[in-house]
């Protein structure tokens, strides 16, 4: 077994016993990177010297691949965009500082859709990332590089970020475990903002236990991010002890199963997952989240609106691309942004600006915020009746590169992941099987109440233990 | 819904090419047409959800703390003069 194949838990055990050092792991990952990255394209940059240097300073720590929107001091942070070409981070994000405090260090930067806008990583201006299970297919997105690196065994584990499904859908496509923590559970300080009322950083890993260890390392209060509450972070990994499906009430929201666009194999695997839970002692409870059908519409108002404000900072003044063609400040803004941003980012900025513009704000943005309240209330209601929801994660397995050309069709990928993001609750994607036709991985989604990551991880672990059965 | 893409792009400080205008127009109208679905929902008396969590006034003490050094903050500047970011002139008619 090569060291790059290890997960966090196994790596830690080997490090503790002195069987190998962090430097050995990094060397193995670098070897794998040279062997596979040309094909898979998971990484967009890999500062081998920095990674080896950190490994020598911390000989018992575990390297983690970092999504290219999280600042690591001295490293590029392109966010998949031409507008940040040449940018070097002046400081560490809080999640990076937390990793370093808790036995980890950053190692390589992985690809993503530009500014996390997309579901296939095809919107990256930097590189093409391919699904390690089928190189003609996408890894999902926006954390497609993280998922391809984990699924392709090109890292021990990775950090991703999730705004409307960007951890969970690629985790489903690439056979990894992904956790979208509750809103505010993990600090976003130093993480480039897309939609600030939704963004969360989370782990992408080879097992639920690894994801639990990594989430415990990054979560918690940060005074640099006012949305992080002073709620204690349990030892998630220790609480997995004895995780079991017996007596767990699994909610089956009918709106998620009545969807016509769901692929037949995804349906078979998800319904199979329900059956396995029941056989392992869970009780299935039919529940309803009546406002589910409006979630996509709400999201595609709120997320672009927030993005249009967040991305105003890319103006060619303080950092990032500045157009050489500009003669005055107005054209400096307009041309720098025109040259720096890709098509999807421009579309979302325009949608966001439109729904916030005079005369339209009440009908679109404010109304969307009210419908969001109703979506959140739906979740509050069902968590009185069940412990966790089990749903499909993405409506299809990984699709082919170039297959989805129409923006609105691409958006439908996040149909099942968006509602829980809007509600601010926590959710996971856990591998559940492979398609019969193409041997493509398919994950299922578990959703738990806000700040109930402990339960989410326990249910996910209990499922992982029976999923292969 | 007809969107004046040129006008909205100008509000967003984005210069669009002719080709982009042509491609975006139907795409944006499709997207806006789709999100209009929310007009079906009865939101009478429903408060807006402004944040991902209910938080009111996340304050901290207003005290001076260490922050980025000037050189570090300027390191990514596209153009600088001394300790400042350099820009084309902003005020019409002023000496540049």
C-alpha cells in the first residue's frame, strides 16, 4: 500500500508508531501528483518545496489538499479565475490556522469552478479536472478538484466549500464523504466569499471518520467571522463510537423522491439505501418539506444577489487583474472585470445586480428572503419527527464533460442540496453504490438539524458501515 | 421578463462584448423566468430570512490591534506610488 492511499486515521496511526514521517507522506503524494495530475487535473498548483518544508517542521502532521479559494500565506489563491492570476495570499485563513493547530498542514491547491459558481468544475479558467472514475466525465463542482483528489487518491483528504451543494455533489460523483457543516460552524475568514449567507467550508475525505476528524479540527468560534457562535465543538471522531442505525428515525421527504428528472440508477441506489437503513434497525418516517419546489428559484435569486455584492471587490484597484486599456476609473472597473471574469460569473453578477436593482428588489430579492423563511420552517418542523433525512444527493451520476451547455440545466444539479443550504442545517454526502451501466459512484445525502453534526456524522458512519452490504 | 442587459451590466461595472450580449440575453431571461416561480408563494406576514442564522449585532470591542503591514497589503497592487494604490484620475477636470 502506498502512503498516498491512506486516510487521516491510518496516516495518524502510522505517524504515531513512527512507521513513516509526514515528509514520507508528502513525497508519496507528490509522486502520485506527477503520475496522475496530467490526466485528472485535480491540482491547479502544488508548491512542493513549501509542502515538504511544512512536513519537516511538523513530522507527525497530516497534509491536506486545499480548495483554491482558501488563503494560505505565500501561496496563490486564484479561485479558478483569471482575475486573480499572480495573486499571492498575504495571510492564512482561520481554517488553515486551525488545521496547523490540530495536526494538519496545507499541501497543494485544488481546482474549482470560478468563484465556486458551477457544478462541474468546467467553469475553472485554469485547468480541466476529470472524474477519476471515468476520465470522460466531470468530477462535479464547484469543489471538483477536492473530490477528484480524494477520489483519485491524490491526497489524504481535502477541504472544499459548499454554498448550494459544492461539497456534496462532487463527493457523490467521486466516491468520497463530504460534509456541509451548519451555517456558522466553520469560520470563513480568509475564504473568498461567494454568497455570504450560505457559504461553508467543510471536509472531503475517504471515510466518515476522517471527515469527522477534519471537521473537528476546523470548526469553532472565530472572532474574525461574526457568524460563528460560541458553541462548543464536540470531539466528533470520538462520538462515532458505537454508531448504529438501531432506533434511528430516518425521514423520507416525499418531495425529493417524486422528482421526475431523477436518474433511474440514482433512484435505485437511494431506495436501496433506505432499505438497508431499515434492515439495520432504523425506522423510516415519511415526511414532507412542502416548499422544496421553490428552493432552486430562491437560491438563484439570493446567491447571485450576494455574489454581485461580494465580487464588487474585484475592481482592479488593490489586487487582481487591472486592464491595461483603461483610461479612467470607470473604464478601469468595467474592463478589468470584463477581462478577468468568465461567462458564468458574469451571468450571476448580472442576475444578482438585476434582482437587487431599483424597481425589482421587492419582487425578487425580498420575496426570496421570505420564501427562504418558509423553507427553513419546513426543516424545523420535520426535525421534530425524525433524526435525519435521507435523500438523493445529485439527480444523476457524473455527466460527460461538455454535456450540459445550458446554464439552467446545470443549475438543476443542486436540486437536492440547495434546500438544506438555505435552511442553514448540516448535511453529508456518503458513498452508497455504483451504477450498473457505467460503474460510476453515487452518494446519498443525510440532513440533520443545525449544529447537530454529531448526529449527522453518527448516522453517516452507521450508513457507511452497512452501505457495502 | 425583458431584461435590459446592457443597463444592468453597466450598474455592475461589467463591459460586455456584442457576442456576450447576444448569448446572455436569452440565458438571463430563462433564468429570471424560472426564478419568477416564487411569485406563486403566499408570503403574507412572513418575515424575511436575512441571515443563515439568527444573529443580532455580533459586536466586538473597538480596539487597535495588529493588522497587515503596509508592504504586505500593497504587495498585490497592480500599480502603486509610495504607500498608496495608484489609479487614473477620478475627479473630472482635476490635474492628474
